[in-house]
């Protein structure tokens, strides 16, 4: 998987860097570094590739028909990657219960 393919796959699945970080354990800074064309650890790259392969992404090699790319195949519901619903920051925070005022 090349940096461009990572960007394509992330866009196709509508995943943020933070969502990928939560699902793979790969630090968001490492993901951004790789997308920018810099190197990351091979174990981190393998975890990223596994996430996308499990989600039905196929990585295409450049050939005479065109450059590198991706293709996304629908996966059976049992094999789909769990993509958390996006929520606003306010709705994801919980407030501490108020204490009763002493009389």
C-alpha cells in the first residue's frame, strides 16, 4: 500500500485519521506521516493494510491501463469493519452529576 493508496482508501471509507488510530492502534501522527510520503514502522503499515483489506479494499498496482489505485468491494455484514458514528464533541462528553447542596 502506497501513501496515495492509503489516502484513497481512507477517503473511500470516509474514515478520519483518528478513527483509523482507534481501530488499528497506529498513532495518528504516523498515519499522517505515511500519507505525506514518509516512512513508518512495518508493523504499523501492516495493521493499516489489514484494516483496509478487511473492509473490502483492493490495492491496484500500476499497469499499462493506468496508475496505482484502489477498488472497494462490498463485504458481507459479518466481515465489515466497525466504523463508529461521528458525534460532535459536546455530545461525546458526559457531565459529572451535580451534588446536592447541604442545607
